[in-house]
């Protein structure tokens, strides 16, 4: 399938949008993008895609590659970080709609090889981050293993072995706690239920169905060209870390590679329920207090593989993510007719870059307002 046709709007050079409904929102967004990439510690490049019901548009700022000065584009490959969890949820919910899984299926039914303490945790609790399973990526042993072998990840099942204590942090279903372990377990359940590798099921249930021909789940470090280079902006000059770490170290919880154009198409399809059914989507849209990581715009609430973001301009549903070199936001209206993505080429979080992250979070909000405005 051909790549998406995207109208490019390059910050600082595009004609003004003033004089039409929504023009002020787009101009405010354009100004914020330009300011963000000029800041010390800001991302070298940002790509925003907007679909306001008349086909996607892209706004870009900065550069995709510091070494060459190439401008970023909506068809540049990139690491989507924890937005991969939305892909994971779409795959699982698609199988629920087909009757191959149930939201009430337990870990013990499909993966008796996993710790006995997890046996009663359900697929619903895994997708909603209410499982109580500790986060393997917070383990010191995981960090040590990662740093010792950045480009040679272990088999996915072994990611969970880095937990020093597999005991549940709380009774399943009683609390919300974001955990990368949840989505690794979901993918292992998917493999057991289907008899196929997770990447293959993801491709068949979600990627093929949504026409995402530039999205994949690799295991290694390579990125398709052209790609949006990711940077460590704590270094001066920024260090290119795009291909430093193999995707297999995060697998189903963060290893997906996509493009801004594909990501926009995916989030619209995911939110409107293209790969699931009405009953399953209703379960997905039951929200409780809980923030994505990093926080999305406005007030956040957690559903099943999906977050609700109540902004000053309206409500959208989606996911955020951050990983070495990248910070992501993707969301859509409930009917999927309006969609927005923001892809920044640096890892910005409230703990590591509080000022730059708040500026980026305001970009999330401005981009949402632009997506919800009339053309």
C-alpha cells in the first residue's frame, strides 16, 4: 500500500492559516513548535500530524538529522515508545472480538510458566494496569543487563525474569499502577492463545487491517530510512541515540517502529474500534483515575490500552510514550474522525526535563486544539 498523502507545513515557511476557522490554533501550535526546538535541552526535531476530517496535514520544526540538517517529515520512521502498548491492546482486543481470548481469561490459564502469584490476574487487569505485577524495567538487574548488552536483547519471556520479587504489589483490580510488565504478559498470552509469534499476530490483526505498511515490531536496532533521528539532549552537542538500543529490550511494551503518518492512521482506527466489536470497545472505554507515562494533555484517565485526555478544547483518547531519543503522543476523537500525533526527537519527562516537558505537554494540548478546530 502506498504511503499516506500528507500536506506538509514546515514551521517558519508555510503560509499562515489565519483567516479560516481554526487558524489561530494552528498558528499558536506553529509558534510553540519553533520555540521548543530552539530551547536548550529541547528536541532537535518535532513532527505533528493533524487530521481534521479532510485528510492528514503535517507541521514540522527543526531537523530530522543534526548532521545533515534534513527536515523531518510525516513518513520518517521512528520509535513510538509506549504507544506500542496501544498496538498491544488493539491486538488483544481484536482477539477478544474474535472469541479467541476473553477479558476474563487469566494468566494462569494461558501462561502457567509465569509466576504462580500472577495466575489469577486477568487480561482486563493487564490492559488496564491494575494487575499489581511489578515493572521489570524498574529493576536494577534489568538496567545492568541492558547496559551490558544494548544491542543483543534476551528472548521476550526473559524480560520478566529480571524481577527480584514477582510478588504482586496489590490485589489485582484494586489499584492503578503503570507497568511495562503488563504488556509483555499480554503479548505472551497472545502467543499462547494463537500459537503464533506476537509480531505476526500484531501484523495480521492490526497492521494489515489498518493499512499500516510502514509499521513493524523489530527486535534489533536498525530503523528504516529515512528516519527521525533520536537524541540525548543532555549532551552538547546532542548525541544521536537512534540505533543505540535494540527494540527487543522493550518488545510489546515499547518496541514498535512506525511513522507519524502511520501513527495517526493507527490511533484513529484504534479509538473508533476498527479491529474490535461494540461490546469489547465498551469495556475498553471504562475509565478510572490514572495517567499515561509521560502524562498527556489535560486531565488523564486510564481505560484498557487507552487513555482519556480531557483538554481545554475537548476530549480525545490515545496514548503517550517516551524512550531513549523519543517522546510521543497520539490521540483521536471517539469517532476517529479527528486525530493528532506529536513526535519529538528527544526523551523528555517530568523527572528528567521538567521545563522542556511542560513545554512539550503544552504542544500536546495545542495540537489537540488544532485537530479539533475547523479547517
